[in-house]
């Protein structure tokens, strides 16, 4: 659940913008107050310019933390993200965060972390990988995309790739790739899966993890407005204990949830 006492709303300077391909940029923001308390899986809600439109902020995972800096990996899919991808060094943006909960890397024992991501869902994995590595936990990345241009593995280590068109790595989905590696993975002790990507991928992964008795945290996406539980814009349906469905606000009870809440 959100720890509201550490949330700040600050005007942050853009210290670097790197275009890593035609649609994706990494924006580095000088945000010591957020960097000091952020955890892997948290997100920030950014007003991408000072104009009236786009009116609402846009949510982005924290891609990495480096001292007082935070990196955001942004894929241009619409008005707000295309403006943010082209943000110039030296300009400033309003940043609210850190928001949301985080990947649970402490409550249950596991010896190897399996990080499964697809497309821009790879964004939160660098911060997670670095945090796990600092604890001495081995990490294996399974990264999927439609084509090799969509694989966003920059700076990640120990990566296996899957592409729909076979242009890099395994031809097929990242879950099929994971399945093909399970015999070897099961020899690595207790596994825990951490995932982020398109919601249909996460739903399929939830079913896979249930079948294989694997603990799994998934970071979901939804359209989001305020990021702090006021606008009710990010309502998503998950399984309720009685077997039916219940609505949660992703900004309050997520974006990370136990995959069991998605498994069918
Ligand atoms: C918790 C969280 C973390 C996120 N982390 C990242 C990240 O690290 N990097 C990143 O690039 N993106 C991330 N996103 C998605 C990002 O917030 C959206 O792509 C962005 O808000 C779209 O804004 P826009 O103005 O460009 O799109 P708009 O012009 O508003 O919309 C363009 C199209 O995209 C659709 N759309 C809008 N928001 C979303 C969404 N959240 N998911 C899917 N489709 C959407 C719209 O319905 C529309 O069809 C995250 C979203 C959430 C909820």
C-alpha cells in the first residue's frame, strides 16, 4: 500500500535525454527526494510540459536510480509520451512520487529471481535487477517483443530473448521461452517470478506460474489520472477470495499485485 508520507511533488530538471530507438527514450531527472526512497516497482506521475494540454499527468515506472537521479524509460505512443520523449536537457517537469507499491523481494525466501518482461514492460526491470544484485540474488531476464527492435534490454544482464517473428532469440512468446527453460531453472532452487508487460501476457504468465507452483508478482498497466486514489481512473478487475471479481484502484493496491489475482 502507498506510504503517503514519503510522496513529494517536485519540479525536476531533465539532466539527460537519450533516444535509444525511434520510439523509446531514457529521460534522467534530478530528483533526490524521490531517488532516496524509491523502491523497484514504484512509479512517478509526470506533468510532461507546462502547457495546459495534456492536462493530466502521465504515469511512468522508475527505470533506475543513480544517486539523486532517476531514469525513466518512455515509449512514445500518444501525445504525452511523444512530448516527454523529446524533452530537452535543462528543461523542467513536475514529478509526483514515488507512487504505488513495489515488487516484494523480502517476504518470501527465493534463491533465483526470474524477471519476465515484454515491450516497454522491461522499463522497471533495471532498478529491480540492481536491487536484487545488491542483495546477492541471482537474476535471469526473459525479455519478449514482437521484433528485435522492441527488445529493451539496455544495461540488463543475463538475458534470454523471445520475438514473435524470430528476428532475435527464441521464435515465440516469452512464456513459451520460459516453459522451454523450466527443466534447467528448476535446478536453481526456489524461484520467484517478477513480471511487467502487456496485460494479456501477464494473465497468461499468471496461469503458467500457477501450473508450475511459482510465486509471481506482476506489475499491471491501466490508463491512470491522478495516481493517488482520487480520480478512480485506474480501476481494474481482479479475482476476489469468493471466486468472483472485485475492482481495485491500481494506483492504491498496485501497480504490483500477486499473479494469483489474475490466474484463471
Ligand atoms: C503504473 C504505470 C507505469 C507505467 N510505466 C511506463 C513506463 O515506464 N514507460 C512507458 O513508456 N509507459 C509507461 N506506462 C504507460 C504510460 O503511462 C502511457 O503510455 C501514457 O500514459 C500514455 O500517454 P499519452 O499521452 O502518450 O497517450 P494518449 O495520447 O493519452 O493515448 C494514446 C493511446 O494510448 C492508450 N493509453 C493511454 N494510457 C495507456 C496505458 N497506461 N496503457 C496502455 N495504453 C494506454 C490510450 O487509450 C490511447 O489509445 C505506465 C503506466 C502505468 C499505469
